[in-house]
């Protein structure tokens, strides 16, 4: 009995320690977002006073009104949404098709081609920016949405995730469909796609998040400020407003909030997709 009590007490202490550690880690991660909200809802008088508070004296939306009236934020928001959603849809289609090819099709050089695709993960985007700029200029796409969309319409990591996920699907289902006379297109549309909903959610969210936050390439590829995205608009806001931290944080909150809400809605599929892809 004493041994059981000691074991239960040790288990409770371990659980309490893990819970405390999780709370501390969550607090450290969430505090920047919390501080962004506090500054965005604080008045300019409170911010200029130099007194730091964990909650503003009086909540105000003046920072949001000032930013929305001074800049075409809604236009930039629409640009970011259109580009990010288009890239995400193309990424899901291309990565799923490539992942199926590497997982199910047997052709010469498949492993070598897959390793070459994975090796591109080691290349920073800055290395290929000159080549990308030359390519989109030659194709006559510079200054348009497609200059941002097409170069990011697939990713090596997405192909890797899709391949690992499809390999984890029971092969008996695929073999049974082939015995019934199903070809690759029918297997892909009738078996792979319905079972790949968690993977689709992961690919869509990852691509959407990366494109939504992308700054360097849209800054190079777009020249008309009416086509700018929110990250580029934030740079212009900092240059115009100077030390207006309330306005800057209000704009940043408008940029961050959609992705946070999207993750909260689809987090279950996001975790399932990573777990079933073999990523730990």
C-alpha cells in the first residue's frame, strides 16, 4: 500500500510539474501577442507617457481608425487574401500529385529525383531571388499577382509530407481498387483524396501562413502600391508614422489575427496531418 501511495504521489508531482512547465512555456509564447493587443488598444497619451502597463487605462480603437483612414489597409488585406488562397490551392494540388507520384508510381530515378527535390530545402530563398526575378521578368509577369503566385506554387517540404502521408495509407485499399479496374486517376480521386483531409489541411494552412507572412519576394515582384500585401504595407506604415507604436501594433494585429483564428479552427486537422505523415 505504501508503495502504491508513493507511486501515486510521484505521478501527481510529475503531472503537476509538466502542467506548470506547459503554462510557463505558453505564457512566454503568448506574451508578445498579448502585448501587441494591449498596445493596439491603448491611447497615444498612455503610450507617450512612457508608463508600461499590462492593461491600458481605457480601451480605445483610435489606433485602428487612424491606420484604416491613412492607408488602403482593406485593399492590401484583399491582395494578401487573394494571393495566399491562390498559392495555397495550387500548393495542395501540386504537392498532392507529386507526393502520389513518388509514393505509388515506379519509374527510373524516382529516389534520386526525390532527394534532389529535398536538397532544395537547404537553399535559402535569397540565393534564388535573382534567378526568380529574371524568370518572371522574361515571362512578362513582373508587377502582377502571378509574379508572386507561380514561384511559390509548390514546396519540397510539402511534397515530402504528401509522400509520407500516402505511404502510410493501407496498400490493401489501393490494390483492391486496382483489381476492380481503377487507374491512377480514379485511385487518386476516390481513395487518396478522401483519406487525405488532414494532410490537405496541413498543406493548405502551411502554404497560406507562409504566403501571408512573406515579405521579401512580394516587395521585389510588385511595384504598384495598389497590389501590395499587408507585410509590405506594414513597412510603409513604419516609415510614415515613425514612432507611433499604437498604430503600428494595430496594423500588425490586423495582419496576425486572421492566421491565429485560422489555426485555432483547423488545429485538429493540422496535428493529425503531421502525426500521420510520420513527423514527430
